[in-house]
C-alpha cells in the first residue's frame, strides 16, 4: 500500500536516524517544503569532533553535550547551503526538546510531525502552541506503518 506523505517522510526520518553517532537516542529529522526534502539531520558531534560511539558520552546534568540534536543539524545544513526553511515541516523521530523547539520556531518551521514522545517538555509544548506551530504525532508499528494520533 502506498504511504501518505506524512508516513513517507517519517520513514525517511527513521532511516536518517540510523546515521546517529550518540547511542543515547538515535534521532533523525527531515525538513520538507511542498513535498520536497530540503535537508536532513541526525544526532551527532560537531564536524571534526569525536563522536559518542568513539569517545563516549560527555554528560552534563543528565544530557550528553557532545551531540548536536537532529533538528538543529537539519537547520544547520540548510544554513550552510543557503536553503530557506521558512514555512517548512520538520519530520522528526522524537518530540523536539526545549532547545530544538526554540531553534525550529526561529527557523520558521510551521509544522512538526514526530514519532516518539521521548522526554515530553511542557514548556516546549507551550512554546509551540504560542508560535502556532501544528504538532502531529505519528506512531509507527513494528512493520513501519504510520498511524496518526489525535
């Protein structure tokens, strides 16, 4: 069966997550505008730096600070290549953290479609609501088929 667009791009986000180099969370993000992929991003260290899977985690207050999150990496890739993200959708395997939420808001993202509600942050949800960003949850079953959640 042919997937709908949201399921299609979420499957790509999950494929991108396989490139993650921090095993605390394999996260992938895909920025899409008008059914076209703009950029992708995954959890990983800054360019030229050691990765968690090579050097271990650098933990501060329960967070690995060696890693740039997938959503932020996707925005960085857009900036590096001169691609506007205004009005785009972010497909991401996990609900964005508070810092990524702020980056996505300022990057002009208008819609976020996510899979796992890992570490739900009520402040992040409040920021998204105040910014009028549509938030859609798609849960995937073991066969990788998406189901929209209310």
